[in-house]
């Protein structure tokens, strides 16, 4: 499964994004194998069933979602096809709130990007809280 990291997301966060997603690839939680690219065609805000698995830290999160001042770090969504035995995930997007939160390694006032990405990837896999 290939995820495109939005060009609007700081490249310095790529390693945390990859590490967070890869928490789901080990022997104890083998959800999928992931590859990552930087998407030249990914916009600042893009959430939809468009055949692009997207990870984006959106600097205009509040304006795009209307979820300001609520403490929302981000969200994920999975678009599916089929039903019954043929039900499957077709695409997944993960969007983090880059307007109200600073992202990094969880120190110095930054959010722990790796952990939040791993959390949202779990939702993409169909897990609830």
C-alpha cells in the first residue's frame, strides 16, 4: 500500500510518519506493508475518494474542517468497496491539524507525530478507540 505524503507537510516529519505507519507492519500487528512517496499532485487540503492514500499535516486544518478549538489532533478516513465477503478498503487518508498544533518528536512543545500517525492508521484499519 503506497501513501503519498503531501508536499505541504514538512519533509523533516517524514521519518515520524513512516515510523508511525510501520508500527502496523510487525509480526504482532501485520496490517499491511507500506511504501511512501512525496506526492507532487497532492494539494494542501485533500480528503476524498480520489485513489490517493494521503498523509497530510494541514496548516489550514480549521478552515478546511471547521473543527477549531476542540483539541482535535487529526482524523482519518477509509473509503471502502463491496459488501460481505468482498468488503475491502479501497483508499485511506490521514489528515493532522497543523494549524493549532506543532508536530515533531513529542518534545519541546511538539506533538508526538509517530504516535498520532499510528493511532490514525489504526482507525484506517477499522479499529475504534
